[in-house]
């Protein structure tokens, strides 16, 4: 995945290699800019052509006793 590789190389300070990986992503035209910035974060627009790397939220199967709102002895109303 050239996009992720380019990002890693960028943070590693390997500028020429990062630029080369980014150029591969641009030339491939796999990704495009989403036409409506306002609608980009709507649920129905998830995983669109602008998304390069996405991590989907998954509700936790197991919670900790200190998690807010999860059978906690400290109600949310007392928290700042």
C-alpha cells in the first residue's frame, strides 16, 4: 500500500522515498477528493473514494468497571 508506506516514510524523515510513494498514489488515481466536504463525515458516506486508511469503530465487548456510564459507581453527573 503506497499511501501508508509514504506516510511512514514521511514521519521517518525519508523525504525522497516518501515523495516517490506519494507520487505513485497520485498517478494511480485510485483515490479522489470527495465532492462535498460537508457530507464527508456522514454515515452514508463512509469508506468513500477519498478514504485511504480507515479504522471502523467497534463497540467494546468487554468494559472496565471504571468506564464512564458502564455500571460505574461514579455517575456521570458528578464528573466535571
